[in-house]
């Protein structure tokens, strides 16, 4: 499209330049006798560009300025023909060009879509990388906590074993005292029983001592009564 626009601009400039040259040439031919050219918008005949120098009007050949203008017009005419040929080649091949343009536009759209998908995928990868890093940090923290807990459990187990061994040692140290206490306990129980029996016996004696005089008085009174009845 840019090439077509460039050719159109170039064609317009060359056409305007040629029209201006034709106008000047017509004015000069009107002032001097000679063959007249076409109108201002009439194209230059092709045989004029290819004609030998002998066919150039004498008024043009005699004037170096006009001869230079004539040669410049021929050069511009050749450039114009090349531009027209390129223009029509481009126009005739516009169908293929349109197809190619559509293909290019389609490819550009696909490329833009791929770039968008790639950007989204990169964003997802970054988010997943951050989540993975966070998970790795959490796992490391859990491992550290588990290691500390294992150390605490080992310390508690060692303390428990030490306490158990100390209790065992204390049991071994106090086992003779237990046996002596076992032998002393029956003796203490027997002495306690004797003390109880003594207390019971003493209480019995006290009761007898208090009851016996009354019984004696009653016995003596009954014996006197019997004697009186017998006499």
C-alpha cells in the first residue's frame, strides 16, 4: 500500500510537471512557427520521445535552453512511462496483493493473540512461582518446628529415663528399711494388744472393787435374817 501511494504521488508530480512543460512549449510554439503540440492535458506522443534529433523542430535545436527543456521532457516522459507501467503492474496484481495483505493481517492478529496468551502465561507462571516459594517456606518452617519438637521429645525422654533410674536407685536403697519395718510391725501390734488387755483387766478390777462391798453387805444382811428366822 505504501508503494502504491508513493507511485501515485510520483505520478501526480510528474504529470503536473509535464503539463507545465507542455504549456510553456505551446506558448513558445504560438510565438514561433512550427508544428503545434496537443492540448495542455494531452499526453506527449510516443514517437516524439523516440524521434531522432533531426526531427526536432529547428527553433528548439537552435536554442540550447529549449533543447535542454526538450531533453528534460523526454526524460520525464520515460520516467512517467516506467511509473505507469509499475502502477498498472501493481494494480493488476492487486488481487494477489489483497490476499497477501489479508494473510499478513491474519498473521499479525495471530501474533498479537499469541503475545497476549504468552503474557498471561507468564503472569500465571509468576503467580505459581510465588505460591511455590511460599509453600517451600511453609514446608521449611514445618520441618524446623518438627525438628524442635523431636529435640524436646528426646530431652523429655532422657529426663524420664533419668528419673526412672533415680527412683529405682532409691528403691534399692530403702529396701532394707522396709524389711526391718516388716519385722517391727508384728511386735508393735502385740504390744498394743497387751496394752489393751491390761486396760480391760484394770477396768474389770475396778468394777469388781466397787461392786464387791455392796454384795458383802447384802450377804451379811441375808445371813442375819436367816439366823433370826431359825431362832
